[in-house]
């Protein structure tokens, strides 16, 4: 009888352990859905990845970091980075908690497509959409380049391989019947593109960033800037194949332009790691969108709660969703 009781107790003990293990597994898995097991108090420092100093992410990132620090009480620092694609990888590797990216790149990352093939990023969520990221094909009047057809055989900066700018360049070339093999691609960042255009070492540069972009403004100070247009028919063709694009313009007066130049854009957004708890991300989202009116950068006018979920193709962090549900009732 004692042996039977012992066996029964052993079986019950094993069942209890299995149930507890399953519960633990569910708790770990919940963090992939944006439900962190960590608490706000466990975070003493937050890192916000931006882009190069000549782009739009960096100056805006400094403002966001100050707002988040003030609202949450957690010291937040904006850091220079290689921008969109590299930022997604950094979030996956746990070297930062918040990052700027393009909506298209965030989608590729979570789906494991293009530059993220066989290396999907499944540990991130969206905090919110920010402003249009205008795809600018920049040159000067000295090059004589006026259309995409004029790019053939020329030295063109297309950004780093795997970057958001590189993907935009590749897709726009494709729509215009060109490939990277038809040009001499140069893997330069925005600052390097500006210097190389100024020195006549390259003929044009793809720059995907909010306008006005610092690097292009600096170029305009010493050269007559030309933005190569994307006409309506080509924009429609691009959007039909890649629906995360939208029609856009570089307004007259920007970089000394005398008329609006049609082009296309994706959206800038902020992504966060799923390990950030709901209450912390709620406070971060509130800090940015409630104070958007005080942002002095020209792109601040586009940052609004009512458009904070536009164009996002990945899951929204529960903390951000809570904020937008409250303000957009």
C-alpha cells in the first residue's frame, strides 16, 4: 500500500512540475507579444538609436530622448547609428531599447524579407509613426542629370548595403528599368554623399530622410541642388508593387528649389524591444505625442496622435496601443 501511495505522490509531483514549466514557458513567450516580465524600475538607462548626424533622425532623437527622460524619470540618450536596418538588428541583439526606422524596413525585419532573409527580428513592436521620409535623388546642376535615365553609367551613392536607402534606391531604379548593374553604386552615408557631390567625385545620391535634410542643405550652401523627379505614372507603378510608399513632394523653396518636385516617401517610425513593460512604453509614447507641438524641428508638425498608427505594418506595443486608444477615442 505504501508503494502505491509513493508512486501516486511521485506522479502528482511530476504533473505539478510539468504544469509549472508550461506556465513559465507561457510567461517567456508573452514577451514576444509585447508583454515584458520586467518592470519599469529595472530600467535605469534607455538607449535611443537614431542615424547619422547629417540626417533627420539624430536631431529629432535628441529631442525625443529629453522628453522621455523627463516623463519617465529614466535617463535616455540618443545615439548615432547606421540607421534603419542596422537599428533593427541592434534591437534584436539587445544593445538598445528604442530606435528610429522606416516603416518598410520594420516590415522586412519582422517578416524576414530582403536584407533580413533568414534573420527575422521577432522581438520588436511599434511605438508609433512619425513623419514622411522623402526619397530624394540629389544631384547638382553641374552634372546635367535631370531624369532617372540619365543615371546610367554614372557614380551614384545608394547608401550602405542592407540600409533603408539602399532598398529605396534599388526599387526606384527597378521601376525606371534600371538595376545596380546599370550604375556605379557608391555605398556612402549622407555626409559622405554631400562631400563627394561637392567635390565632383559622384554624380548623384539617394537620400531617404525628412526634408529639409541637413546634408542637402549643406550642399545647397555651395552648389545649386537639383532633385530628380519621380513622375506620377512611375509613382503609381511603384506604389502598386510596394504599397508602403506614398506620393510626396519636395516643396518649392527647399534647398533653393523654384518649384515643387514630385517624388515618393515612406514613413519614419519608432520601434521598441518587447522587453519594455507596458507602463513604460505608455509613458514614452505620451511624452513624444503629447509634446509634439513643442518640437522645433520642421518634421515636428507631422507628429500627431491621430496619425501615430498610419502606415505601420508590424504589431503595436501594448503600451503604445493604450495611449493611442485613449487619445483617439
